[in-house]
């Protein structure tokens, strides 16, 4: 590989469009293609073929695992558990989702009861073998699974975080009998000590089962996509294929085949990663990302780095896998407005979806009473420019939005007041979510820069920022392809975690170091590249506590005993700072090490249009009448592609581009920075 | 009905804003609390109140806190005048609390000199003294259950009362943990005050009062709408606690237009021999829960919701205990039975909405002793789920907490890391759910194995009386508590029992299944 970043592409498969961000000869090229939901790889290949250039790397935000789960289209999966614990997934944490449910929603079970197999081998809590089993049992279980047409087999045994003996046997026997099964397919194997080797059995079992459930479909998808890539004419050699994981990092296909559960938040995390990289390039290190899509808004708060957590609940199913900490709220462009039974205006969580979509898209003309969505509110207020919205591909029909507003006009004095009310309520819901996320992290949101993206983010940014007392907004050059950008520049990551569960003091710290070094060794064997950076997270707590605080160790490959003891001191200090007290014995629960290969991605210099000699600012493309709180105002419309560095825009103004429209309200100013970002600040 | 005096959008925005404050306080409390009970099981609530003590917004994770908070704030109103920086603390069940482990703080919110409201936090502390670790003993008098904190100024004009602070900590078996959790409550209080003050800046003091009134009226309208859908009539129901004195809880529920009248006259006297006594606010919580569960998902949680609900409680009864009756099980057990009675009455009016009885007990287990391996004393508390009742829509869910609680279980792999016992079996109790068109959910089996001597206290219900079926569905199985000694001798334990166990002994708890709904079709 040469020192410069080779031609590559980041791809993000969304619900409606598949976004491509190509980096060709150090220039960006954006492309959008309608998603092919039945097989997303068809759309991807179309997009790649269109560009007619050789590529060295395709990095892909994938929804395969997520969709298999949402549609319950995963594999026929069996689960092996310790005898006496067969209902581990159904009982879960014994709680219901909503405290006011008189009839609690049933557990979302991916595995039918008849495919749960109790295993009689037992370990003591310390990991010693309490009851052993006949060596034939492993083979019998696997063969029974095959004859029951099981496509995926998950193994999760109690206390395997202490001793992997039984689980290793399953792997060993499975590998041994592979050749006996020529012609017949062995099920996909997912083993808890390989998938999620940390203690707390419900989350481990659930993660292992989920991994099995989406494993076969992911494997098939990846091998098909890899084959297809070899057939694209313009490729001299098939590009390497990377899938974006939920932690924002890239993974090889063989890594993802083993651990598809690591891709459940692939696209959203790539979006946050893309936003953070843009922010860093202009020295912004504290950002709140606001990704407003059709049905929901994703919020992430980054303090210098991507925020992580290791627990995720998706469709009611817990999964323990490193993910970018994203909070989702049911408010988006398609969210539907209604009056509740007490007369308050509510917006969402119900959404118009892609069909019929917002009334102003004109697909609900047949309906006698179309729903009124947030997008319709923007249309009524004159913010969706009829000529430029979505690059002509979709016409905005304001009369349809008006028709949808009619039922509300006996309560609101006019359609504009109603539309503004819908926007205000939506913003209040978003504000609430941002505040709760900020408090969870111990921050005041007003210390952060807001980075809006997604189709509707830049329409809401000024209002939301104002409510949060945020005084700076950064609108990326292409807010609609941030996830593709995040994919394009994602470094390769691999995380190895394990439960350690021992006290942390001068006498015992040596074995913690040994564990850390083992993890680093595993990673170094699996990741290619000689400049791997290692970061460790130690989950520490005081003896008697059941929750941990993660303490980071950068350059973990250089860590020594002293560094580990410093981490312990840092924990004691942080605990004291957070909780006002500390001082018992410290113990370590888990170690998680992430290897990271820096892609050395240098974003190309933006190509901004040159100003003609005597022209001082950007050309106003045209004017429209947009409605603001004070009434109708003649509002200039700018084309984003015409904006150049140091251009200033005074609100009110609209800036339109292929993938979004930015609303600069009357109280805000815009300025274009040298990287092409549109920076908004209060007047 | 009175006009809202606020636009539909401003109303929704105000509700989002004040609900956000309550939620943010809850997140702050969760984040900085020390003990697993508050941090992981989220046994806490936070609320914002108007200056006359009306609940404006609440973030509750457990329904039993729903009705109890407004009473708490009202109780302390006569402690005024307040100063900026005052924080009142209490746990006295007969002065605004619900049971002793729940410590509540209330703080006034001032804007310039003007008192505009209060914030309150309530958290379940793992130990507040008394005759058994965990402060949930098999008791007959409140004094046995732990330290009683009447409403006191724990913080006076910003200064912590060291005297009160040290008394509270000295009376707990785990003072370090208490200190951490109390500080977390103070931090959440401070955040709440700061956030409400910023909302007063946004909306103006008068604007805030207008909004409070509109929000209360809105809550009232939503619930009146719900009640007006219930057919008018008088519906009676009774159910029993398993106590020697009788244990009858009797309700006559009158539905009249858009109001509900709960009358518990006819309920047996308070229990002298057990702690199965609910104080008034626990009973109110159970009634509010039953009503709130009928409301749409987007309904607000404020005191206006309770205005159409009128509750009459006979004095010195199981549902309105008097000082100094023991009450620790009122919160966890009596509250479940009151809910059963309320739902049983409502089922006559709304057969298409109400499910059969759920397990109806929280199966409280407290284990305490000395851990020689870790060289420390310990107290461990957990509750076990059971089967949900089958309902008009679907079969009951198995192994799930229902109605007044929703706390998480403790991981099987986590327990032996911290305590000298382990879980040997944890699975559904097959066949315990009542049969029916929509069968009741299965209860659980949880088997404990002890490595060292320990004292085990069980407080459970539905050990004799079964969770009832509905509309022809069969009853769910009652629960069973068993002790198996190391020598394999087996003993059945009482519903409420304290037992000394030794190394190698096992305790097996089988929790009740839910009642079935609808008759089985027989050809």
C-alpha cells in the first residue's frame, strides 16, 4: 500500500437510498442509488459499476443482521444451556418493557422451546468441573441438531467465563467432525466464550443466540457480495471488503462471519464516526450529533472521542457488544401529528413510513384523511423548496399538506400556526432526549457543538440549539452521506474482552497484566498491519458493588504494572468525584482490549467554487416566502454547491443541496469554513 | 370543564420540559448512586411539584411510588417557611413515607424570593437498621423495622445537618453505601432545582404557574376520558392476604360518569402480628396504577390524573394502617393484593380489558450472615417474578414481574462472586399457569445452595390462595417454599418464615403462576 489513501468507497445502505462516498484520486464523489431491499448487494454493485474505476477498498455499513432480526428472518437456531437453566432467554431479567402494561408483551424469542437443549456438564462458580459428561455427548448434540434441520447452534454454559472446558469441547468436536459431514451442512456455530466471554449469563446467552440467529444469513450475504465484487469489470483486482461494526470500526469479512452480532448498529455508528472526524478536522472536540431521519432521531454525545457502551437492547433482546452510544427517540420527518384525548398536540412516535410518506410527497392523494407529518409542516412553512428538494426527484405538493392540516384548523387559528406548533413540539421532544443523554454522561449540553445530519437534521438545528443554549452548529458539506464518510475512513478494529473478576492490588495486579497481554497477542495475530494501536478498558468497581466504571488505558501494549495501578487510582478518584466517597478494596470485573489500525485517512481538500472578482458573497439563487414566528419573510435560497470558504449568510435563509435543506432562522448567521462546513452561530 | 388557557403545543412542550426534569433527576440519581438496588434495579422515583404540593411530573420506574409522592410533599408543607437550599428528608410511613427503606427528599424551588414548587427524590436503601439485614423483617411493630426518620431538615439553607447525617449513617448496617446513595439523592435534587429555575427563566414565573395548571387539567381530562368509557355501576370485589387475623381486602368501586369512587369499607383490621399493612399512600398508589394502566400510552403522569379518583379508606385497616403497626410488607405484598382487588372489580365493567390475576406476590428473600471467605457481614435482598395472568388479548407472560414492581433479577453468575451461596436452578415452573383460552404465565423455580450458615427470611403470599382465573379460566398454582437440608430431609416453609441454614442446605422457591383467561373449548 502506498502512503496515500488509495481509491476507495464508503457505502451506507439506508431504508430508501444506498449512499456512496467515493474517494477517487483524492477527490470525493457522492452517489445515491435506490436501495434494493430484497438483496442490498444488487444496489451496491450497481453503484460500484457506475463509477467505472478501480477501487482498493469497499467499506460497507450493513443492515443485514439488523433486518434479519427486525423481520424475524434469521436461521433456525438451537441453544445449548446448563441443565436447570433452560428458560434463561425467556425469563431474561424478569422485567417488562412498560410498567403500565396490564398484559406484558411476551418475550421476543428467537429460539423455539423444543430447540433448547439442557447440557448436564456443570462447573462450580469457581470454574472447577463439578459434573463431567461422556465425550460422546458433544457429537450427539451436534448430530441431533443436524437431523433437526438446525441451521445455527448456540452454546452458552454457566460459569464459562471462568473455565471454557465444556465450550471448547464443542468447538473441538465440531471441527473434528466437519470432514465426516461432507455434503451435509453443519450448523453455524456460535459459542459464548468466543462471542461474549464476560460474566452475567443472560446477556451472554442472549448475545450468543442472537449471533447464531443472524450468522448464516450474514455468511451467505458476505460470500455472495465478495463473489460479485470479483465480477465488476472495472476492478483489476477485487477490492478488499470491510463491514462497519457497531463501534464505528471496520472489520474483515471473516471477522464479521464469526461475529455478525457486532454489526447491529453498523450504519448509525458510522454516521457518528463521520461527524466526529469532520469535527476533529476543524478542532471541534465536543459535539452532539443529531441524525434526524424519517421515523426517528439518533443522538450521540462525543467528548473528544466516540462514546461507547457494551450493552444494547434491540427488539427487546439484550446484546453485549461494543457499540457507539447512540440514543434513539421516535421523532423524525415522518412523525405524525395528532391531538391526544386531553387536547395536547403530540407528534410521533407513529410515522407515515415510506408509504404513503408525508402528505406533501403526493402519495396519499387517494386517502380521505391523510396524516400530517413533520415534513408537511416544513412544506407549509415554505422551507422545502419546490424546485430543489431532493434534486428534482420528488416534487413537493403543498396543497396535499394543506389538506392534511385541515382537521386541525378548528383548533389552530391558521395552517401556519399549526405547522409551527408541530415543529415546536417535535423540537421539544428532541430537546428532552438530548438533555437526558447529556445528564447520563454528566455534561451540560451547552458546552457542545451541534452537528445535525440525516434528511431533516439541518432543518431543526437552529431551534434545537437555541433550546439547549448551544451557540454553535456545524453543518457538514454533505450531511446526507455522513455514514458513508464514516465507513470510508473507518479504521480496522478488533475487540477482545474477558471477565477477570479479581481484586486489584499490588499483589494481584500482575495477573491482570498477563490477561491484558494475552488479549493483545490475540489481536496482533488477527489484525494485519504493523502499526496497531491498542486501547484497553478496565471495568473496575469496589468490592461489593455490582456496577463498574470503565477506565481507559491508551497504548495498552506499553502498559506495565505501574500503569495498571495508576488506572486503579484513577478509578478511585473518579468514583470519589462522581459519588462523593470511595475507599474500599478495588476489584476488576472485565478487561476489553481494542486493536485499531489507523487508516491514515487524510480527507481531500474540499473543492469550493471560486469567487468571481467583484463578487463578495454567495449568489442568491432565488427568494421564497418562508414563514417564521414573526410572520412571512422574504427568504433567500442559496445552493450549497455555490458556497465558498468565508461566505457569510444572514438568517433567515435556506441552503439547499442534494440530500438536505438547511434552515437558518432569523436569529442565526452562517459562515462557510475552509473545509466547506457551514458554521451557524447566534446573531 | 375549565379551559386549559394554554395552546395544545405549549401544553405538550411544557409536559416534555418538566417530564425531562424528572427524568434527568432520575438519570442523575442512577448514575451517581452507589448501591445495586438503586443503580441497577432502579428502585427509585423523582418528581417535580407545584408550590401547593401537586405532582407536576414524575419519572417512576416502579408503580408503587406513583401515589405516594404527592402525599409526601403535602406532609412537609407545614414545615415552612422554607429557605433556598433547604432539603427535607423522611422515611416515616405515617408522615409521608411508604416503608422505612424508602428515603425521600423534598426541596423547595425558589425564583428570586418566591416559592414556585418542589423537587422530590425517593430511593430504596438496602439497609436502614432494624431487627434484620435489609430492613424488611418479619416484624409486628414499626420500631423493629429500622430507623424512623420523621420529616427533618437534613440540609438547612445549603448546609448539611451533621447531627442528622451521622445518626442516619450510624443506624445502617452499610453506612458507606448509605452515604453514597444519600449524596446521589442530594445531587439529583440540586440538578432538578437548577433545571426548573432555567425553565422559569424560559417561561416566566407566571408562565410556569399557567403551565402547571394547564398540565394538571390536561391530566385530569385524559383520565376522565378513560373513566367515561367505563360503564357506570357499582362493582364489588374481595381478595385475601394469608394472615391469621382474616386478611380480607374488600372494595366497592363505583363508576359514575367520569369519576371513580374506591371504597374499601369492609376490609379487615390492620394486622397486629405481621408487617402486612399498607399505609394510605400505598393503597392509593395501587388504585392509581389500576387507572393509569387503562390510559393510553401518551398519557401524562401528574396529580391531575388522580383528581377524578376518589378513595375512601377505613381507619386502622389493612389498607390504611396506623402508627405503630409494622408496614414493610405493605409496599411489596399488600399493594399487589389491592391491585388484584381493584382489577377484579374493574373486570366486571371492562371484561375486554382486564386480565386474570397475576402471581400477586413479590416473593421477597433476604439472606444475611457472615461470609468467612470475604471476611465480612452481608445482607442480600431480592424479589422473584411469577406468572402474569392470561388476558383478553393473549396468554400471560411467564416469569415476569407484574403490577406494582418491575425490578431486575440478579445474575446467577454474579451472586457467588459476592456472597457465600449460589443458584443451582432457575427456570419456569411448568404447569403453574392456570389453564384457559389464554393460559396464565408460568411461575419460576429458583434454587439456592448455601456454602455457609446464614439467616434466610422469606416474605411471600399466594402460598395457599391461588391467583384467580377470569372468564372461565382456571386459577394459577399457588407458590411453595421448601428447605432441603444437607442430609436431604425436606421441609415446607411458611409463606413468611425465617430459617437458619447451614452449608449444603438448599432453599427452593416455586413462585405462583398467573390465572387463566377464558374457558377451554371442549368438543
